[in-house]
């Protein structure tokens, strides 16, 4: 995993074929927060919405959650998320790190249930999953692992 060397704004993505959860954070505070969920009927529409976020937040790094089976082996969505990461790097010219996203969606759903917001929908869940992905990335970078 690539670690940030200087203070940087970071956007993270919980990739999905219909919705993409987005979180923002920075390497100074090492805190992530759910930002939004991007959805659109086409891949191009979703990428345009991401371009607007990149323009607004001016991140120095992007992080894409890579789904894996519980045992760490890849599955069908693994390659799609990796392709998404490559597409972001090519489109925006920004360093993209990959992060293990195992169980983030379930953890986000559980957290929403604990605060009585489980019925708020998948969009909020996906943004929270992106927050968990980014927080894990920032924590790992701070620990020097």
C-alpha cells in the first residue's frame, strides 16, 4: 500500500456497479468522513460526478476499496474495482491506492442499525463503507504499516 508522504486530501471510493460510496479525509487529522454516494445510469455519468468531486476537493490521492472473499482471495468484483482504480488514475492523473474492503459494507450497515438509521438506505450505507475504507487506509498509513 502506498502511504502519503506529505499532508494530503484523500478521496476514497466504495466501488459498486450501481452506486459508488465516497468519503473524504486528510493525512493531517487522519480522520475520514462519509461524503456522498455517486449513482448514475451509465459509467460515464458516474465518472462525471466523480470528476466534479475531484474538482471540488482537489485530492492528492484516491483510495479504492477492493472487495475480496473473507479468506483474502479475489472474486468477480475484485477485478472490476481494480479496473475502476486504473480508470481513475488515467482519467485524473492522481495516485490511486488500493485498500482491502472486506466487511466494510456489513460494518456500515451495523453502525447504521446501532444509531437507528438502518432504513436510511443503501446510499448512506455505501458512503459509510467508503468512510471505513478511508479510515483504515489513514490508520495504516499513520502506523507505518
